[in-house]
C-alpha cells in the first residue's frame, strides 16, 4: 500500500493481547504517514456489544417462538371454547323448549284460574331463555365464535318483522309501537343486525312505562341511520358511557334482565363496523341510532317457502324428529291437545320409516351420533316433495337460516313459541304429502 500510495486501516492482536490499530495514507507533498494506536479497550467494548447483540437476537427468537406457541394454544383454547358454547347452547335450551311445550299443553287442559299460573310459568321460562341466550351470545362474541356473513339486505322487511315480534310486549305495557319511513339496502350480516335492532327495541320497551316507541330510517349522505326512539326514563349524562357494559341497568324503573342487551349491541357493532350513537334526556326519553353504509347491491328474491294455504285448523299426522325423548313427549302432549296425531322419531332411519304416514314434519337439526337434520330434510324433500317441513333447532346462526331458506322450509329456534308451531301446522294444505315413492 505504501508503494502504491493507497490509504489503509488495519487492526492486529499482539501476543500480549493488546489490539493495535494502524492507519496509513499518502501525504499531499509526498511521502507516506502511518499512525499506530492502542485500541484494546475499544475492541473489548465492541466484542462485548457484539456478544450482547447475539444474545439479544437469540432471546428475541426464543421469545417469538414462545409467543407463537402461546398464540397457537390460545387459538386452540378459543376453538374449544366456541365448540363448547355451541354444544352448551343446544343442551341448555333443550329442557327450556320441552318445558315451554309442556306448559302450553297444560294450559289447554286446565280451568281459567290455574291457567293464570300456567301463563306465569311460561313467562318465567321465556325470561330464563332470554337471559341464557344473552349470556351465550356474549360468550360467543368474546370467544370469536361468531363470524359475520355479509349479504345484500333490504331494511324495510327486516325492521317490520322485528317490530311485529316486539309489538305484543309493547301492547302488554300499553305502549304504542310505530314504524316510520324504512327504506334502503345495506350489505351486512342479517342475523347479527337483527340481534342489534331486537336488543335496542326490547330495551326501549323495558325502560318505557308510558308513551310510544318509534323505529325508522334516515339518510345521512352515503349512510343510513336506523333510529329507535322512546319516551322512556332517559339516561343521565354521567351514565351514558357505562350502559354498554355488562350487567348495567338503570335504577329508575323495575326491569327484567341482567343488563346484557346493550353489551351485545356494542360487541356486534364493533364486529360489523357499525356506529352506535345515543342521545337522551332524563325524563324525556332516548334515541339509539345505528349508522351503516347504504349499498347499491340488488337484494336476492326470497326462496318460496313450503306450500301453504290459509284455512281452519285440521287434524294432521305430524312427524316429530328429535334426539331428546322429553322433546318428543312434550311435542306429543301439545300437538295431541290440538287434535293432531304425532309420530315420534329419534333417529333418521326411524323418521324415514314413519314419513309415508306424515303430512308435516318438525325436524331437529342436531341429532345423535353426528346425524344432521338437514340431511334428513333433503331426503324427505327428495322422496316426498309436497311434505310440509319445519326445522326446529337451538342454533339460530345466519348460515343455518340460509340453508333452510334455500330449501324452502320454515325455521324455528328453540324454545319455540307454541303459537308459531300451531300457525305453521294450520297452514299445511290438504294435499301436503304428494305422491309417495314406489
């Protein structure tokens, strides 16, 4: 380097352990300058830093691996929790479904005075069902066990249907339930949006003692705002932040429930990306609003339901398929009291053997040994196309509802209202069985 007049930097370790750094370079006026510096301390510091960085990289790699393993265990735990909740919802709602059918059957057989007590029993069953469903919904949302399935949805039929379902509760309290202008199409999960609006309307009825409740839609630019307005107790400003938490209830009125409705609304809103707003004045009422983007997608036409006609009730041979003997017993008690003949089956093979005698079928979704009620529905439809079929299940997911809708069958969630079952059976046409296969 000296002869070539090139600059250089070099470090060497001497036998005594010292590190000497040499720096050389040509001088402007000729000649070559080399300097030698003892950099033992600097080299030791660099080596220590290098070793520390290597250890840090190793520790980061180990922690990353541990975190990945923990995430995998957490994901598996979440899946197990979701599966447990799905099974629990079915098993816990089964006895409530049976109890409600038994209570309705008993109501038909008792005099006026005991009938009041039976009505109270049924209301207690309904209250227990609502609380259980709320707890299960909260748990499933927290466990990530509910995933949205968005589709184009017209708001008018959805809001009208929810309002009609809530109307008896409002009328029982002497409240007027009005549906204002409802329009527009949105792209969202129909079942989850239904849950949001049902909870808001139920909450309005719960905390309104006199006056009216109004539900309607307003356009706000590219958004649609669904309003639920009541003349209830109102919510003080210092409580408005907390009412979306679990087990929060207003103390101004006596109200049933655990205060989970708005907690469910909050979780679903975050899941669907909805904006929920509250405007309220104590003593004057509240307005809960759900804002959602308007969609230009076309709404698919409804699949025709099982052929039904209006007419008076007539005795039918009804096939009841359920893996719980208590459900079959309760269904038999209720339907026999209404004048029908019941054919009970716990397995698909038994159901198919009895099907030629049936004019209508009430089929559970979860059967024993992994049997699927929807598979039975497909077989019944293939062999007896005219058979009136309803699916009755503890699972009310949107995906299962769509499967039932595609097949043109009625869909009920447990515990089902006995009046809804009777309405379904009363609408079965006289020639429902069609031609039995050879």
